[in-house]
C-alpha cells in the first residue's frame, strides 16, 4: 500500500472516529436538554450522571488498552535486542529453548558445517516434524530469496519437514516472502519472533 493511500485511509479513519466522538457526546447532551426542557429536571440530572459514568468508563478502558499495548511493545523490543546481542550459535539455542518451552520434544540444535539448512529440529506437541533455519541478522540485512531457495531445496526432501520455518531477527525481501509462500515455508521475521518469545503471538508450527 502506497504512502498516499495509507494517509488517505488514516485520514478517513480519523474522520469516522471524530464523527463517533461527536455522536457519543452530542447525542446524550441533546437527549438531556430535551428531557430538561420538558420539565423533568431530576430525570435529566440522572441521565447526565449516567452518560458521564459511561464516558469515564470508556476513557478508562482506552487508557488501559493503551498502557497494555505499550507494555507489550516494550517487552517485544527487549526480546529482539537480546537476540541481536547473541552470536548465531547462541541464537540457535535460544530458538531451541522456545520450542521446548512451548511443548515440543526431541528438540535438537543441529546447525553447523554440513547441516544442509537445518539449525533446529523438533517434534511439535501434535507430533509433526519441525525443521527451523535460524538467521541471526542485523536490522539492515534482509533474508533474501537465495536463502529461501537453499532451505527450500533441503527442508522437505532431506530433513523430512512437516513444518518448515525460517526465523530471523531481521525481515524478508519481497521475493523471499513470495518464494516462502509458494513452498509453504513459514517465515518468522523480527516482529513474529518477538510475539512468539513474549507469548503474545503464535509459534511457527501453529
């Protein structure tokens, strides 16, 4: 989606949100004034209290949601920073730990010379064979199509994967993402990894 389209969508969303706020404030006020004008001041006062209470509750809920969102984002940022500080071998063991933590068994770190693309192998909680390639890249180095092609050539035929995934601390190029979709390889970029690590997102086999 282009930047101009995103801006237009955001502008439209803001416009509808503004209409919603006006309606939420204006409609209750209109009703209260109407009741008061008909000589029912006591009822109007009670209605005003009720509408005020609803407004306060909505405000508190929005504040709670905002606070929770910030808390989760901070946790995810800390996890990604921790993974970036690891060397590639430490990162492989960190991914193996996540597999064990989330119920996998027969988890092994097999990365190294002659690994043919597999860094971590495991059996998922429901019995499927998982083969994961780990890419501990810096934020400016993307996982490209050649990486996907090498892994795609071995993950199923050599390693017998039922779930094949590449997990990275970076992101995937568009050709790599397209290739992954065609071969059914699950792609976990830094955002998906952060969600998995903090239990706010799914694991690769889910």
